[in-house]
C-alpha cells in the first residue's frame, strides 16, 4: 500500500532534526521513501491513499521499552494500592497464578490498543510469568499483537527460583531451567523476525535477581548472545532488592550483573534506580541500556532513577510504562511528561527539556531495543508515525511551541497512527476494531478482572 501523509501543519522527523512546517511524507509498503513539501512529492504519490494532515503535528511513533501486558487484568486492586514492590508482588502472585493463555491474549489486546491510542507504535512486553499448564501463552500474545497491528518485542521471561528456594514467587508460576531454555528456543524459531522492519522480535528475559538462579542468568545470556538476541531483566528497582542481593549474593545488584556477564551493549535493564555514581559511569562504558519507568517508580515509591547522570555518561535510555498494575495505565505520551517532571523534582527545571523527553520516548527507545529502523521519520525508516491534533482544549494557548506542548500540556491520545505502513488509527478511531468490538473487549476484561480479585 502507498500512503501520502499530506501537508502536516508541523512534522518532527525526530532525533536532533528541526520541526518542519507544512511538510508531507510518502510511504511505500512499510517504509518511508520521501519527506518534503507536497508539491514536490505529488508526482510520486499518484495512486497513493492521501491522508490530510493539515490539522496535525506528525512525529515518530513512541517506543515503549518495558511493560507487563497481563497486568491490565489486575489494575487498581484495593489490596495493593498502597503497597511497595515486595509486598505488592507477594499479594499479586497468587492471583496471577490463575491466569490462562486466553487471559494473556485478552490482556495483550487491551494493552496494545491502549498503547496505540497513546502514541506508542512499538512496545516491549516483559512476560515472565508462566502459570502451571499455560506454556503456550506466549504464542497467544503474538496472536494478539498481530491482530492489533502493534510492533511487538516479546520478552520470553522466566522465573526459576521459587519461595522454597529462597526466591519471592510461589512454585505455581516458576519453571525449571531446562523448560525455560527449550521453550525459548522453540519460540524464537517460530516467531522471531530479525530482518529490518521485523514486526515480532523475541528478547531473552529472566525476570529479576530475586526470582531466578544465577545459573539461569548465565545460560540465558550466553544463549542470547550466540543467537543475536537482546537480553532484558529488572535491576536495582528498590532498596529491598539491593538488600536481598547483598544478603543472598554478597554484592549489589549492579555488581551481580557484571559478575554474571550481563553488563554489555546487548543487555538493557528496567528501572535502574539505585545506582552509585561509579555504577552509572560503568554502565555508560558498557553501553548497557535502561528502560526508565517514572510513573511506576512513583506509584510504588521506589525512587527516582538518575536519568540526567545516565544521559551524561552515555547510557542508552528509553521510556517504559511498566506493568499496568503498578502504573495503572499504559499511556506513553503521559510517560514522557512524567519523565520530565520527575527529573525536575530531583534536579531542577533546567535538567531535562521537553524535546529530550520526546527523544527518549522515540529514538532513545529504538536504541535500547537495538533498532536502527524506527524512531525517526526519514527515508528508509519504517513508517511508524503518529499525528496529534493541535486544537484540543488542553493545548489552547500553547501554539508558540507545539512540539513541547505535547509534553507540557499533557496530551494523552493521538488522532493518527500508522505502523509498518498500515493506518491503524484515523481521525481518532481504530481501523481494525469497531466501537462495538472495543466495548466487548472492555466488558470481558472487567468481568475477568473481578473474577480474579474475588477468587474465582
């Protein structure tokens, strides 16, 4: 399909590129082939479907580098509304153990649509929980992502160290190391698309220092490096985790990752809050990436990640909404705003700009995921873009800097979304899902959520 996104009032190509006015772009299949003025591009756009963008600011789609899609089923549960991480997990693990593969399909659909509506075009889901007998849940997640059209990085997560072995999770959601590695290999063979523009990619992702063995961390990392896959895990999220690692492993979480061979450019870590200055510097030298999740970090009272210092040290940084039971939302536009505001709480008003927050949410996330084909609107990049109307009430009076207004004014949804060259949201409406279909998905999600909370 050819698409001609014509006469955008503003177009931001991303990265360090300046904002353009009255700009257009031409899409051939899944790729952007040209960016410029409409008159120049018109001869090449003959036969293309034209999208009138004169009331829009067009920009690269946002990249979500850390999420837990299944948690959309357990949002806002009263018993964990005021809990910190370890208490939160202990209370939710028994409920998550009841999830089925079809629950994962439903919750992935809900999360993907919510993310698309909030400007996200690529998302990573750290799916680390495998309830007994539900080993095929990852394939149902891939089905859901394909049905929504979202570009999807699926973490084949894992937990191998249950409570009886000194870990945090119960026996009912852990697997043996042999099961984990065999099923990971099968999943990669079945769905992983390493080629440029690939829509489904698998990431090897043992859950955390308090839920897997050191042996699994080492084996998973070696296997991923051998097969050219990215690695992901949680790291240094809370002080409790730090104390756990010191007690069990005799070192800090960061030092543990170094000892296990994880601290390199092929790994990225969720949260990374409790680092020393020396660890930030070592992280920059290793080029290990960070998925920064400001809303979740505030929600659980975990702390403020040293993002300003990490940027200065050369650490690749992207943004993530984290789990929908610790956020309790999946809104990437608002996550960029929270990133800006939280850093300013700690470091002052000059420490981070709106443009820098948007860069973290786009090309920063692309770098963390190891992609050089998304995050910018330039020729030969994937046609992953969003359009935001400029005439909402919340933007009224902000036209002196329309790009920064997206962050400062709390814009929370898009009018246009194109992923892999396909129009997924047009004039604020999903193209693949009718209003009735959305209503039915929401009804089913609410019904299943109540069942889980009430013990069904």
